[in-house]
């Protein structure tokens, strides 16, 4: 068996279905940032262990959770409230070898649009390190944190289903405005610190986490990033094959990128 960790902040809408998808687990932890709705009540009623901490940034928050929450099992499956463990992933977890020498496992996530369509091509990063040994995992970056495992990594079968538009498109934009603030803060920090990024590591890094870190660092330096991102998603990743939802999602991601550009300029006074 594995333990389950769910991060929450005012998730009374999505949490019930998330908890239902992990009802098979005997050690569910809800890591809450002092919700003001019924999140804690719902978690407690479902038998989950609730731990609360004020949110500061993603890396610090997740690192604190892994260091201070007492899990019953050696392995932890981390999911968000708007995610669901699919039947296929459940079966893979039931067959999982808890004696594995690996530090972590990548799981493929399926992002679904507001109309229920799987954004198979528009989704930029389909694999995430979500099953791991707590002592072998740490996180970096203020937002969209990088998972840094201390040891070998493999992939686990099955899908983790994600519903980023469960609260509507307006909520998606509101949340991403907040993400843009943190992304811009990191960009300014990199600029002031003269941080260097490697094209070689961006293309041929030893693992996904390393490649993504250097890819984002180089991408931040490119002019016209919002347009580049749109072309990348629509043309190279063929988001158009996901229909109008794929094109719309690519456009929304490009607008988010423009939020980061504007916020960065605001912070540096340009």
C-alpha cells in the first residue's frame, strides 16, 4: 500500500470526488492551507488526517509537508484536489512493488478541458513525479515547482486525471494571475543573480526535471515568448488535433505567458 497526500485551500467543490478516487487507501493526508470553507470538514468526515500550515510558496510548502507529515507507508502518492486516480492507475498501484529501489515514479497526467475533452496534444508536460519516497524527494521554485528526486526514476502505468477548469475559466485566469506574480519574482531573481542556463542540459539533461529547469530558464530570455509558446503548442505539439478546446487552451497559456512578461517589467520598472 501507499499513503496519499492531497494539498488543499478552499476545495469543498473538488475534494469529495478526489477523496472518492483514493477511498482504497488507508492513510490519506489532507495538507490544508487554512481553508475558510468546508474543506476540513469534508476531509475529516472521509477519515483523512488533516495537517494545516499557512502557504508561503510552493516549494517551501511542499518540502515542509514531506518533512513533517507522518506517513504510514514508505511510498506517497501526491495529488491535488482537482485530480482523480483513474482505474488504470489504481490497478498499477495495487501491483506496485513497495520494495523498489527507485526514489520516485513518473505518472502520466491527463488534463481535461471545460468541455470534458482530453487535451492530449495541447498539454505541455504530461509526466509528473507523483509517487515517491518522502525522504528522497524535494521541490524547487516558488511556483510550478520542480520535483528533484534523490535516486533513480521509472514510470508507472495508468493515468492521473486532472480537471483544471472544474471551477470555471474565470477561476483559471485568476489563479494564473497569482502564478504570474511568482514566476515574475523568480525571473527578476535570476536576472539579478546572473543565473546561467545550459542549452545542452535543456535538450539532453539526464532527467525531465533537469531539462525542464533549463528549458524554462532559456525560454524566459526569449523575445516574443507568448507568441512562441502559442506556435509551439499549436504547431509543434499539434494542439489543433484537440479541436477548438486545444486552440483555446494554447491561447490561454500564451496569455498567461504575457501576464508573466508584464509583471516582470513592472517589477524591474520598465
